[in-house]
C-alpha cells in the first residue's frame, strides 16, 4: 500500500520499502531512501515475541511516517521494527536508527518537536527522544486492542489514540493516565484521527464503517457525521485522464512518473485494514434455527408422548406432603 504525506514545501510518497521526497518549490533532485539498505539490528539483540520466543524477521516495508509541525524532521517505521529519523534542512539526512519493541501502526512528532510518539499493534504508545537517540523509550499509555492512529493537538495539550474496537481516547499529553474524553459512535475500527491546526477544539476521525466524523475534543460530543459511501453514485466510473495545467503540479507529476517502478509493490496489494472488519453474522437466528431442528428430530424419534410412569411419578412428587 502506498503512503503519502505533505508538509510546507515537502511531498513524500512511499511504496514498499522505498520513499521519495520531493521539494514542491525547488527543482532540486528528489531524495530517495530505501529501508532495505538501512542499518541492521546487531546480532544477539533480537526482540522476543509475546510468548517469549524469538519473533520472526519482518520485511523492510514502510508502515507509517510523519513530519514534524515545522517540517524540519521526518520519522518513519518499517516492518523490521526500525524507527528512522531524518532532518530535512538544509538537505535530507538520516539522523538515527532505533528499534521498537513491536511493529508500529502510527506515529506523530510532538508540537515541541522533542519527542516521537509511536503506537504499536499491541495497543501501547512509546515516547522516543528526538535529540538523544541513546535515551531509552518511555511507555506513555496503553489500550486493550491494536492502535491504528495517534495524533497530538496543535496546542500540545492532548494526545488522541484510536483503536480497532471503534474507540477514540483523548488524554492529557503530560499525564496520559488522565483521560479527558472518549469519542464513541463508529461501528468499525477507527483508522485515522486528525486535529485541524486552526481548530484545536475539533477532532476529525475516519473509520472502516465508511464515515467521517467531527467531534468536540474536550467533551467527546459528535458534531457531524458524513457517510462517504453516499458520495459513490451509480455513475461513479473511471473518469477520463486529464493533464495537469499548473506548472508546479506538472513538475511533481513528472518526478513521480520518473520513479514509477517503485510503486509496483503497491499494485494489487491488499489494504492493511482488510482483516480488521467485523464478521457479520446473526448468531441468534442461527441458534433458534438449530434449536427448532433439534426439537423436530426429538419428536420424530419419540413418535409418541412421554411414558405414563414419568408423568405419574412427577404427580406423586407434587402431591407428597411436606414434612
């Protein structure tokens, strides 16, 4: 699956283990990075799996990335459990490579740009120092199910986490154990959360249920609900291709086309969310149907009412005086 992120004058697109960073204002050569050529983990320091055994080696596929608010930093995580930090000015450069405990699903750089918050598949959020790569990570909070998205409010007050069990939690960033609100209403996993920079009291969420929802971040009240499935009308067919007219858009398109081979890994690839959808089944209807079948089978086998002895025995027990 291909990923995309923009910040100020930077556009980053990834596919598989490679990403390309394009300067939208300058025609300089794009920066290309391949995670398969990144630092390898030292021998003998492999992470242990949840059951205590050695965990299988992953691929170098990029799982998530994010810019800092100023665009000066860019961080990514891959399937080999690497956390790689770059600086973007004056030119792109890899600053550090670290390893996380479990594969990550989302990350964000704090507004002060001093920490990277990384959410993983076990439901935990760890904090990593930007300036001190040698400093151990710190566990900030945890959910009971897989986390899919993490965000920080523009004022740096709240950390927002979303999981596969339809829950969105708003916590205080400086004291994550202090929960401000829950935003509840989605019927499938919550895949993304975002706080608009100019509206820090709002929260936007996207979900596998096909809805885009707007929330009040402090109270958890739902303000608006947009069903994206309604945008797909009966005439929603592939449109004719159009050539970009804006010179900057045309240049960016040409740069992406020049590196089109890197997107081959994403063609026909399944969504990373395909196995998170609920299996819809009417358990009660199935239970009642099987119960009715059992009753019919029992009646067929008996072919006659219960023996008289059973009924009389029951009557004698009912008529027996109480001592």
